[in-house]
C-alpha cells in the first residue's frame, strides 16, 4: 500500500485519546494527512504568493462532473453545480429558500445533531421520522414517514449514506423515499457527504440519479471534505437540476455575499478529485481493517457493547444499552473513566440514547490504546 495511514497522523484534536476531556467532542474528521497531490497543489499555489480575488475556474466544474460520473455513474450538467462553504451552511440557506418560519421539516434520528439545530435556529419545526433498529440493522420507517409527509412537511433532510448509523440506502429504499416526497410535494435535501466512503459489498446511489422527476425535486449536497479530510478548507457543492431551485439558492448566495469560493478549497478539491483516487482506495482498505479490529476486539473483550457495522463512513455506532447506564453514566464511563472522546448518542436525538459514536479515522495504534483504556475502565465497573 503506497499511502501510509499508520503514521500519517496530522494533529491530536481529532484523536479520541486524551487525559483531560471536559465535555463531549464532536469531531468528525480524520487524523490522516490529506493526499500528497492535494498538499503539493496547495504548496505550489502558496509559493506563488498571489491570494487576491479569484473567479471559479472551469476545472472546478469539470473535475466534479468527472468524479461523480466515475464514482457514482451519474452524469451531471455543469450548470447544475453551485459551490457552498459547507453542507450545513448550505442546509441553512436551503431551509430559508424553501420554507417559512413555523414550517415542518423532517429528519431521521438518530442523526448528525446539526440537522435539528439548524432547523430550530431558523425557527422551523423539527419533525422526526425515527429510524427502526432490528437486530443490528437500521431501516426507514416508511409508514411513519408517509404519515409525517401527509401532515405537510416542506422539506425532508435526508442523510445518504446515513451518519451516524452507517447505512448505505439501497435503490429500493431510495425509490420509496423519492416517490413519497413527490407524492406529498416535499422537497428532498439529500446530504451525501459520505458518498465516497462506502465499503466493498455496498454501492451508493445518488438519490437524484434515480429519475428526472426525483432529480427535479432533490437538492444534493456533496463535498470532498469527508472523503479527503479537507473540512477546514470549507469547500462543498450542491447539485441542483431544477432551474427554479437553483435560482432561489443563487439569490440567497448573493444576499449573503457568498458567491466566491475559498481559493485553497478549490485547488484542493481539484487535486483530490483528479489525482487522489488511489489514495482513497487505500484509505478505504485501511478503514475497513480498523472496523474489523474494533469489531473483533469488542466481541472478544467487551461483548456487552454491540457494533452496528458501518456500510459507509469512518464512524462506528456502538450500542452500549446492555451496560444499563443512563446518558450521564455513559458519559462518565467514557470520558472520566476511560478518557475516550466519543460522540454521545443522545445528542443525535431519539434512538441515540445508550449509543456512542466512535471515530475510526485514525492510525490503528490509537484505536489499540483507546480500546485498552476501555477495558481498564470496564474493570472499575
Ligand atoms: C451527515 C453530515 N453532514 C454534514 C456534516 C458537516 O459537513 P460540512 O462541514 O460540509 O458542513 C457532517 C459532519 O460531521 C455530517 O456528519
């Protein structure tokens, strides 16, 4: 394997092992350095020393179009693409474009906590279509979803692949979501930031690639941030095939003066998408080894913690309900006793209580230390 993830630790902030956790940590980036091609592209631009205003180069669009065609077999037109600083800021803008204060917006908990927070901060009402968990497998509760759509929700914010539960929704599930939203005239905002981080045996289908009708009713959010560990460069993009939707978003961009991208983010995106496919392939192999390591370790040494095996993403959703702890006891166990920075399930909303989110985007040595600490803490129980 040419890319060495074993030693490429960049910093300790994403690392879950620390002595002094004061509060829950919500880091969802990786400990790895960005791909070498990204680093050298940035270094080259930095050495030129010109950092004035830039317009969007054509290559920004073509590199995304080629990447999505190759990775996800989806042919998108250049004019469908609009940049954004991040998925969550885009979500906030879309909520303002396509709903009014007091309108209902559906999410599917347990879900990344900022979905609900951004909806509430915009004075819209969060409606939860809680996922079903059956024998370690998550599914969409379609009966509940239809009831919630029928009461008149304006938007469904969909996570695909789903974070934190790690599901890669299959075509049948996606078709049902797409059809139901069309039936009830509910806009789909599909957050697909984890689309590239899918493990062998699974395949991501972009929701909007299903049909022209679904595409017309869907706004897709994608980004190289998760895939290539570039979140700090604040460069994401939306795919909007419906011209009216695009116009609305463009107006919101203008209103906020967010029409220009981050210069370095554009350079990084291009180098990632055009020169770093092999790095991603190696990363997925490494991450899968980490998943296997954690799974086997817990099965052997801490079987009360059940692994929900991720089909995608670099987070593992661990079912700790058998420990019989309430939220504050679980926090105390992980932070104070084991000194591990995990994401606490209750923060992800209903269905999250009793779970933790473990970030495995790190060298295996860190996971080894983390799991040893967990076993030591278990002895104190
Ligand atoms: C599902 C999901 N969407 C979006 C984000 C954040 O994306 P961005 O940094 O582009 O706002 C995260 C971060 O963890 C996430 O888990």
